[in-house]
């Protein structure tokens, strides 16, 4: 069982660390690892815009760099600077593909519309996933 509200609270905290001087859109993510640890991430933009890293990829990169490989769920929250969360912030296409490297179709994606959790699975957001068989 995952605690969606707790994950959303963690994602809201992570959002405070966003570096988003170009889009002025701050995103936070909280990744629940299978060992119970929650790893946070924020979007980190770059003057060379293509160098920007989304919040959910930041969380995955941090967790993977800590040796984590198994994940249960991720919460993602986003809104313009200074605004409260008003609508869901669904993961971009790159992040969907990135998550599919480590997570199966039943991986839970917890979105937040400002009032309540909105639940999705990776399989719903990325059907017919492209996969290659790697070595490890
Ligand atoms: N962004 C995320 O961090 N996650 C998403 O799921 C969607 C978009 C970021 C990237 C960029 O810093 C800003 O939001 C505007 O696109």
C-alpha cells in the first residue's frame, strides 16, 4: 500500500528546490523506492534549454545513484512560480520513456490537482512501450 498523501507532501517540499528561472514553472517529485525510502527531485533548468532535467528524472537519477533499482510509485506536482497547485502536471514523454527503463506497466504515478490525488499507471501513460533487452 502506498500513502499517496504523504508522497504528494514530499513532492511539494521537493518543488521548493526547483531551479526554473526560464519557464518559471516549478515541479517537484517524490519517488517511493521498494525499500520504503522516498527520494525527492526538482526540475533543474539550464540556459541551454535542452540541458533541463525534469523533476521526476532528478528523483530517479538521485535514487539510482544511491544504488536503488526497484520502485513503487512517484508523485509529481507542478505549477507556475508563486502559484498553488491548481491542476495535474503529467510527466513529459521523455520522462515516461525514462521511467520505463526501470519500472513496469503497473508502476504508480500519483498526480495532484490541488485537492486530491489523481492516480495513473505507467502502462496507462505509455502503452506499447519501446524496450530493448540490455545486459543487466
Ligand atoms: N517539467 C518537469 O519537471 N516535469 C514534468 O513532468 C513536466 C515538465 C519541467 C521541465 C521544465 O523545467 C518546466 O517543467 C517547464 O516545462
